[in-house]
C-alpha cells in the first residue's frame, strides 16, 4: 500500500515535471499546426466545411514555387553532403590522433558554434562579395572570370557549411569516442588499411551518430531562414524566405501555410529516418545488456 | 510573444507614471508614441520635444518608442479599450501606419484636424490632409528619386522612358533594390506599372484582382531589363545596399529615397558627383503623419505641440535632422531650403494601396526575378 502510494506520488511528480513542456508542445505547436493544416484544406472563398486540395494544386502549379521547393531540397542536400565530407575526417583526426596540434584544432573547430548566424552571414558576405577578400585573391592569381560566390546557392552552401561543421564534428566525435581502440587495433593487426578500417569497422559502429548528424543537419538547413535571407539571391529562394515573403509581403496567408505543410512533410520523411536510427540504437543497447 | 508582453508591460508602466504629473499646479505631461527607426526617435526625443518644452515650459513630454511599429496593435487596442470603457487614454499623440488609423476610424477614435484646432494647418497642402481624411497631420515626407553620378552620366535622363533607354544603353550600371526589401526598389517597380495604367485606379481604397492583368506589359518591360541590370540582373538587399553600390561606383545610376540620399551626401558617404533628381512621371513618395486620439486627456497641449511642429522653426529641425521634406507647403520654408531641395522637391506619385502593392511584389518576384 505504502509502496503503491509512493509510486503514485512519483508518477504525479513525473507528470508535473513533464506537463509544462507538454503544454507548450500542445498549445504552441500541435494546435497551431492542426489549424494551419485545416486552413490549407479549405478552398479559397471558404464556403462550407468542404475539404479540398485546391490550395496545394495552386501552389504546385506555380512555376516559381516549384522552383523554390526544388532549390531548397538541392541546396540542403549539397550542404549536408559537404558538411559531412569535411567533418568526418576532422572528427576521425581529433579522435585517433593525440598531439598538441589536435588539442588546438579541437578548440578552434568549435569557434563557429559561438558566432551568431547573422554575424556569420554578414562576415561571409564581406568575405565573398565582388571586391571581397576571396575575389581579390582569385583575381591576383590571374582568374579574370569566376562564378559569383554570394547572393546565390554557392553563397548559401558555403555559409551553411561554415556554420554547421562544429555541430557535426561534435556528434560524430561523441559516437567515435564510444568505439573501443582495441577493435581498431585488431583490424589493423589483421592487415586492414585505413580505408578498409573505416568502412568495415568504424562506420558500421558509428552508424547511429552518422545518421543523427545527417538527419539533424538536413532538417536544420532545410528550415533555415537567416542564412538564405541574407546570403541568398532574389530567385529562386529557400522555402524559409519564400514562406515569410508570402506571409508578410504578399499578404497570402493560405499559400504560406500550404508551403509550410509541404515543407513539413519533406522534413517528416527525414524525421522518420532519424527516429528509426535512434530507436535501433536503443534496441541494440538492450541486446548487449 | 515575450517581446509583446514586455512592450505591453512597459507601456503599462509608462501609462501609470506618465500620467502621474497631471495636476492643476504642475506641468502637463504629453505622452507621445512614435513609430519608426532610431533616426526618427532621435528627431523627436532629442530635438523636437526638447525644443517644444523649452518654448512652452508648461508642458512635459513622455516619449514612447515603437521600433519599426512593434506593439502598434497593442496601442490601438489600448485606445479602443479606453474609448469603450468611457475613459481617457494616455496616448496623446501617435505616429503610425495609415492602416491602424483606418482601423480606428469607424469607432471614432481620432480627432478630425481643422485649422480651428491647429491654426498652422492652413500651411499644409490640402491634398495631403484629404489623403488622410483629416485624421493625420503630415509633418515630414520623402519620395524616391533618381540618383546618378555626374562623373559618368553626362546627360541625365529626365523621364522614366529615358531611364529605361539609358539602362539598355549602359548595361550593368543601374540598380534598384529587390522590391521586397526596400521602398526605393518598389518605387521603380511601381513606376513601370504606372507607365501602363492610371495610378489613381490602384492608389485608392478599392481592390479588384482582375484589374491586375493590365500590369502585364510592365512585367515584360522589367523582365527585359534583367540582363541590363547590375550584375546581370541582381537586385540588392535593401535601400542601403543600393546606396553602397552607388558609393563604390559599381553602378552609376539607381533609385533611392530622397531623405536617405540627401543624408548620405551630407555625411560624405556618396561621391560629391552624385546628384539626386525627380523624373517625370515622378517616382512614388509619401508623408509621415501623426494622429490624435479623441480620448486624449490633454488635447489642448497636443494641439499646441502640433501647431508648433508646423512652424518654420520645427520644420527646419526635421529637414536638418532627417533630410525629410516639410509637412507644410514649400513656400513657407526659407529660400535656402527650397534651393537645397530644388531638384527633388517635386510632386510624387501616390503609393498603390497595400493589397495591390502586395500583389505587385509577388508578381514581380514571379515574373521578373523568377524568369531568369
């Protein structure tokens, strides 16, 4: 009886602790999301409780918006790929090499994490514009013509990569820390080269961190606003900017909400991959125990 | 959310303490709510209000800043709530967007301004007052004008068609900002639209999306200009970015706000060879107005303040500080001021109403920027 009572008390305490974030989730995310979805399913003119996909058809029929959706997905995939290709070697280096240089590098790589995105964006603009440092160096090296580096997709990708590398390295590194040195040594002992060791031992053992990095980066970059707003061009634009323009500049709330739902569905696909990879790790751990 | 709450709290505190000084013996405190950017706050807080208080020591001013209109809805709700409760409001003067004034009109929230209340109102051109239904007093204005660098442009264009011809003849040397990011770009876009339609049809209060098909040739015109624009059709982000291109001589001609351009020239941020000029038909412009809530407890003081704001002394402060146009007719300004603004101080086109403007912005993005 006493134990049951204590159990109930603990349950109530747990509920009380979970309640504030739960209420925030319900009232500030779930309810507005549902009302937005209802808006998008109501045909313009809003006569009666009919449900239709006419808003979606209209949005997808607009060439400009299709271009924006495609642009957003492409820029996001390219950014994630570049971040991944640059941060994995860095994470491996920091994990498996122990020199003074590693220690310094380990502090340096994290710096972008402490620079606000707005400042990073403006820094990138000054760095990459027509008369900026990069252009001047390229020009001095004898390149008369080179592609524009800012106010387009290139600028967005460069800035996203700069901003996102620390986070990727931290997550990948956390996973790598958990790999037993002896496994790597064993692979080396039986004659595996660096690449073989990476693909046959390290990557499979670190697959959860890898998937988390890829999916979180995708969702973060996909939904970004500040960087594409400041560093991007006039058109096409990333969805964050397009949605804001439709809401505040063009006074078209329904189109904006429709775009948001489309963006959400794209992100949800990636979200499912994330959940699957995280839950697989948890099942795996249970088996080991 | 938290910002709105904080602003509401601040306004509440200001409300409580701001009206504390009211009494037969002490000076009367006027609560002045100003919407704008920091330059406008400085204009009121550091120049206009101190000068007013010096001249009329019986008044004190309590200045409330609404940065970029933040919290305006709250101010309107507050005035409305006071009216419905049959009480006075502590907002004595409000500078805000026309849309908020329009919202409060049916409830009779504002004082209809007349020369009986504010004698100097007779100096304000009538059409400016008509445009606000006599609910707003224009005290400063600006318009978009053409800026060009005389070092490179020997025969400046005089008309909009001349500008278009110049752009085609000098590819890459003209810029207007993305209309989504600044009024100076909007003005160029609107000028192209007004070339093919009657401005008055889209400036009034009516809205009919079907009429927008008449804009078609304008999008074609602007789209054709894409390849002759700066950087092969790149539209910079905001009014300031265009001024910077002009100052770095990346472009030789651009559309800019008269007040910003004048201010940049005054501060030496633009080459001395840059000149500002209005073209025909003119680019658009507008006046900033202040509105008096009918529920104000200090109407007499507010009218005193407004009457003073329209004196040459106060209007000179406006011109010196933000390079705006005066609210009063130019004839009431000294000859030196008229000479300074001679090239730009001409009539300007009206702004399209907000719904048409929103549609123009969307269509520009689809048909001009998105067509590359």
